[in-house]
């Protein structure tokens, strides 16, 4: 799925990983849950972190962290 | 009897601001027993009373800890005898109330007795949001106080409302599944919706996002390098006059002591041993203070997390992460505060690697040494020396990167390997708090690192003064330090240097910059300070081994530069490493490994030069 910037997406699912379960747990801590609307603001230059915002948080997520969010 | 209260809250919730208002200047940092991380404990500001103490814990997103900082907070809440029953003050950022309500629910489930302090109420007003905190308090059954971090409004009400009695209810450790989080989020959303009134809501992130369009774009790297250059250049600009003043002050004291009691060993010991050692410690204080002020300013403004996010990807290529950026950067000033700055790295692996490579960054103590050796290599060529100087900085980064890449092969990724950097709003830096914290951190450096430097500096001085010959200091060659140099000469010889340079290298273990003054002593330079460097260079050019071959060749000097770039000679750094890593084994291993690599590299450079050129 190609991501458009400055567009609202809904988190359909938060994917788990056996390799690093802490990432998913930390996403929960930060308030990311299924059904939450988020805006993908931009991606930082040269393949850097994604900038994601919601009324609850404004955060930079590494690609592997961002990919845990299944967006629609 | 003083009642203890524990401040808990998510990062960027305004917890430390509240703590600073509560304690004034009456706080000290306390090491959690057996841990690498400190928390701060302070008595209440006297204008608010006398019988309350507060503990400021590292920011935590949850009561289920996932990083070293969060583990300390958890230990403060559950294990520390002084605090595991204390009433807690949960600090919540009003703008992100809904998200932070999960922590409220966790605290309730854990049977923790607590009050809530809502910060950033000014932003709620700016956002046109009204929250009925009285209704929310009644609904969740926890007292809520509103506090303004800019003006301290609300602090008296909070202090008078804090309970004296301690809850004896045993605390429960909690463990949440995804469903628990989902349920908590729905409950929080309903609860906050019920008490919130919004009209023409304004996006308070508007200004922040506008700035980020620049700072987090490709141009952001230009801003980044500009800001960092300014930070480090200003360190030298601002601190130099103060350092000069300190040096001059101590020089004056030394001269007065020796003038008052000439020929007295005690006076010489006081002036050259004790006073000079104090000067060696205090001369770096302005630089460290300005570094903490600069970093505090960047952090308080909200820029530092963005810089870390911007540099995260390049650092990942080296096996590190964005959170390693600030400590590495600080390493160019001094490894001691840089090691302290690694506390913010949540990943154990990143923290380990960052701590390992920090002493390889070209700290300010190496500058006089580089200056002398480069002048030997490129006499009368200031422009070229300037470029080589800059090159040495980049080279130390490159060596750090190589070391980091090697270490990543041996250190398994830790479970807490995540980045997720919250980007706070850009805000006006709170100068008063920045100054207070910078002073506190600088004081911590002086009181902890100072005695170690002084001890080694005095020891070296005494080593050069004994055994006495006719109640006088011996020739350096006959002194204990000289004898040690002679014994170790076979070790130094493959580097292409003799026992005298060896003495310089040994003395640099007190502080690297001592190398230059020791060289002046062992090569018997007697000129005044401004002429000393010139005379020393001349003597270095003429210095020869017993067989008539020159000591200082391009090979041996390049080897010495490499040695100084890699070697861990600073005992203060070792002491700080022991304290920060909580592991003597790690600190001593690092000392041995870096010095062996430095020595091996210096020998290799010199031997290759001899093979190729001589």
C-alpha cells in the first residue's frame, strides 16, 4: 500500500512480531490502538523515520515500527 | 518527620518542571542502588514548608517497564523501602489527557495511592478546550490539581492537598494484554469525552508542524549541522575567557604560596601538587557548564528529539540509533558528561555501544596534544594544520563508526530495541530551569570526577619528586616516574619513542593535556610559557636515541596521534563509566581494549613508516 502524506488513515490492525514484541507493546503505550485515526505527516529524508500524528500524539516511528500499523 | 512523595509521569508531561517548582534548589541526584540510572530527590522549597520531600522518577509510558529508565521508576514504586509506600503525584499533560489516562488506570489497578496534577493548562486554553476536572476527579476517585508550569499557579493548592497518611495497601504488579489496552482506551475516551467541552478547536500543533516542514526536511540536515556547529563553537567562545580566568587565578595562588615559602617542600607540594590539580579539574568546568546549558536549551525548546529523529537512519547504518546522537555529540567536548547523557538511551545494546565509542571522540583535552604534534609535522603552516585538525574530528567519528559496526557483530540486539521518539511541541525554553539543571549537573561532575583527577595528578607529581636527593627533587630520570619510564621503555620503543615520551604518556593518564607540560619537563624546556612550545618543538626535532637515530619521525608522531585518538587515558572517564554502566568489568575491559588497540595501531604505523621510508 502506498502511503499519501497529510492524509488521515485508520489503524485496522497492529501487527505483532515474535522477534521484538516490545515494539507492539510500546505502540500500545503510546496510545496506538485499532480503530484510531492517525495522520501520516511525512517521512524524514533518506529513508528516515515516519512522522505520525493523532490528537493524542505526534511521534517519529522507524520504518519497522510504522509497518506494524496496518492502515486503511 | 519528612513525608516522601513520588512524581510519576510520561516523558514530556511537565513532571520535572513541577519538581523544580516544588523543590527550588534543594535537590540532589541519587543513584538507585545497583542501577545505572539516577533519580532525583529533593526537599520542599522552604517557602512552601519544611516537612515534605519529593522524588522525581524517569519518565515512563506505562507501569510495565520496557527500558532502563522505566525499570528505575518501577523499582522506586515497588521496591525501594523509602518510596514503595509513598503517595504518588501522577503528572499528566492536559493536552494529551486521553492517552495518559491509561497510566491512571494502571496506577489504580496497582493499588497505588496517588493524586493527579494536570499540566499545560495554558495550552488547553489556547486550544479552546475546557475540561471539568472536578467532575473527572469525582468520577475516577482521585484528587486532581491543575498546575501552570510557566507561573507555578496551583502549586499551593497541590501542596496543601497532599495527604500525610501512608497507604498500607500492598501494591500489585500489573501485566496488560492488548485487550486491556483497548478496553482502557475506550474507557479513557468515554471518560474524557464526558468532561470535555470544545469550541472552535485550534490545532496547537500548527506552529510546530510549520517549523517541522523545514527542520524535518532534507534542508533539516543543513539546519542540524548549523545548530550543532554553533553549539560547539560557542562552547569554546563562551568558556575560553572563564577558563583563562580560572587558570590565571590558580596560577596566582600557586605563585603566592611559593613566593611566601621558598624552598619549602610543603609549599611546593601545595602549589604544584594540590593547587595545580584543582586547576586541572576546574579549568574544564566552564566548558561543561556551557555544554549542559546548550543541550538544556535545545531540549527545552523541543529541537533535540527532532535532531535525534533526523540522524536516526544514518546512525542505524552504524548499528546505533538516534538516541545515541546527543551523547556522541557531547563526547567531542568531554566524555564525562557524554557518558552521563547515555541515560536517555532506552536500548541496552545501543547504550553499551555508545558508551564504548564515546571515549574515542576527540574531546577537548586532546586539543593541546594534537596542537603540539601537528606543529611538529607541519611547522609554520597554520592553514594546513587547521584542515588536519578538522580531519581528526571526522576521523574520530569514522573510528567510532568502525568500532560500532564491529561491536554490533558481537552484541545481540536487545529486546528494548525501538526508537519511537515523541516529538513535543516547540516551546519557549525555560531559562530558569535550564540554568538550575546545568548547574546541578556541573556540580555533580566536579564532586564526583574531581577527586579522581586530583588524586592521580598528585600521585604523578609526588612520583616526580621522590626519592629525594639531599632533600631536593631528583633528576626526572632518577625519580620514581622516571624509573617507571625506564622500566617501560621496551614497551614504548616499538612506537618509536623513548622513556621520556613514555613518561609523558604515563602522565597523560591523569589528564591527557598533562602530556604537553610533562614533555616540557622531561625535555628540560626552561622557557616562559609563551616560548615553551617553540623550544619544545626544537628539542623534539633534535632528540635522538642513544644510537643517534631521531626519536620524533613522521612515523612515530603519526603513531602518537593515533594513540591519543584511540587510547582511554582519562581515569575520570573510567570512574564515570563504572558508575554509569554499573559494571567494573565493562569499564576495565574498555580501558584495556582501547589502549591495546591504540598501542597496536601506533606500533603498526611507526613500523610501516620505518619499513617504507627509512
